[in-house]
């Protein structure tokens, strides 16, 4: 016990390999250098600030992509009066990566108020990224007032009617899910029956050795239900993914980095490129956290994911803008 | 030229002053008739509707005002009323004519719930 590593599981009350108290230790602001590493399992996770210490060979893979999230274009309150500048800084970081990512994933809250000019700005800024393809899922801020019609026309053309979709890249199966529509009073994020049925069919014929990456805005695990940080019917979705040896779930919404491993599934949430939010329960509400201007970029970020075929490992790197 | 600017600013002050008086008058009326108030206000602060439950007589216009840095909505669970998204300091009003219970929530943050009881 004396040599126990800081983030080792020590309270496995449900005998399922999860330490529900301890996993919060893995949670960290990007930039503080705290991270979780799974060796010989599914996921390798590196902090960008530690890339210099890493063997560059370990960071190379057959597929790499970058996750960005929660740009909240249009937000202009003291927590970050210039969200366009911090999104641009994220793009600069992306463009500086030694291995250019093949594409970007944006896990929602592209805009703050679903305004056309907000969507325009994000698309414009992302055009300067080295990766030209951007795959989106909507956040609740992107589907205000029009049930997501505008979002769908801009970012989800050719997908299912509800906006969910899947695609293959170099043997990895990616699934973009929508869990911000038809939210019920008192409830959490929702996928809905139709989407779940689609998901079941979508993955049914895949070999169990296929690496799966699922991305959606609201976390697909119960991060902090008291603040709505979870998805009602995510357990059903994850049940369809049980047969796969490697499942990675990427979410946004909570504006901070968290990681959790549950069996074959590794969960990650990404930082916002706009403003940070408090740790679960550590503030009266999940509203924007005001940090001194010089610290802001240390709590915003991008996630760089590197897939190494053969080892079935995904390296997730959450990098700060500082 | 100088004179017209002076006159214009005097007029502007007069308008502002008038606005202030009207505002004060309204709130005076509301507090004077508290038991049969025809208006009521619910503040959205820190992701909470305050007060979360209010009881008002039929005919009352309830106004919600968003004091958060984050947008919210006011949506009736039974689809009786639905606001557009309210950014910081934006308001939404609805007049309740029929007695009954009207539960509502923020459709963006559904953990936020409230209730209007109309007597």
C-alpha cells in the first residue's frame, strides 16, 4: 500500500474495476499535468505538456485525430470575452502538431446561442486548420429555438434524420451520437429509442476486434447527475458495445478533462476552447468559472487522439492553449 | 449648435427621469396590492429558478429574468408556454388565466425545474 500509485483503484466496492471515489482523482484541469495511463489495455493518455518527455515513436500511429469542444462562439462574458481568439489558438496548436491529424472531431456547443453568425465564425476559423475534415455532434447550445434545423443543415447533411452517423477510418469505427434533443424536465441527456435501435444495427455486423470510438456532447457516463452531467439511456448504448475489445467514448459539455475506465470502455471528456467550468459539486452551479486572464489559456484546450493499429491503443492527449 | 445639444441632452434626461418614475410607480403598485398582485417575477440565478414554486391568483403575469452568464429557457412541462432562449438579462412573460399547477423547466439544463400554482 505504501507504494500505491496516486490514481490506482483502491475502493472497488462494486467489484467491477471501478473506484467511484478514486476516479475523481484522475480528473484534472488540462494543464495541471494529471493524467491516467492504461497499459496493455485500451488507452494511452498523454498530456501535451509531457510530450517532450515521451518517446516520439510511441506517439506515432496509423491514425491520429484531434478533438475540440465547446467553442461557445458568441459568448462574451468576463469568463472569456474573446472566444474566437482562444479557438484560433486551438487551431494554431493543431497546426503545430508534428504529425498532422487526419481530421477533427467537434463534440458540440459550437455556438453559444445557435446564431448563424456564430456558426459562420467557427467554420471560418476551422478552415485554417491543417485537417480539412471536421466531424460534428451538436451540443444543447446548437439546437436552440429551431429543434436543431440549422445545425442539421450545416453540420449533419447526409446523416440520419436525427443527426447521428457513423464512419470508418483506417479500420476504426467512429459513431457520432446526439444526446441533446428532447430533454425532459428533471432529466439528463437522452439518446432515445430510435437512435439506440440504429446504434444496435450499426455495430451488429462489425467484428469484435474493431476499435470503436463513440463521440457525443453530454457525457455518456454519470459524471455528476446533480448538474445534469450524464445521459439517461447511455447504459443501453454501451450494452451494444460490450462485445468490442476496445471502446473509447469522447465527450464535451463539462469544460474540463476527466477520464474513467470501465471494463473495455474508456471515457474521456475534453476541455472547452472557450471557458472552464467548476469541478462537480465544487460550486453552487456549473456556470462559467472566472479565472484570471493570464491563467485562462491553461484551462482551455484540445484533445489529440492517436490510434496505433495492432496494439489497439488510443493515445488521448488533452493539451492546453497556454 | 451648442444650444441644440444642450436641449437634446435635457430632453434625454427628462425621458430617463420619466422612465424611472414609471418603473417606480409600477413596483409601488405591485407591492401595494401584494395579495392580489397581477405581476410576479422569477429570477434565474446560478442555474436555479427563484422562487422555485410560486402561487399567484388567476390573471397574473409572471416574468422570468435570466441573471446568469449562460442562456436558459422557460418551458412548460405540459406545453402550455415556451420561451425563446433567454440570454443574460433577457425576460420572458406569460399570463396565467386558468387556475392549476404549471410545472416548467429549462430545456437546455433540464435539472432546473420550477412550478407556478395559479389559484
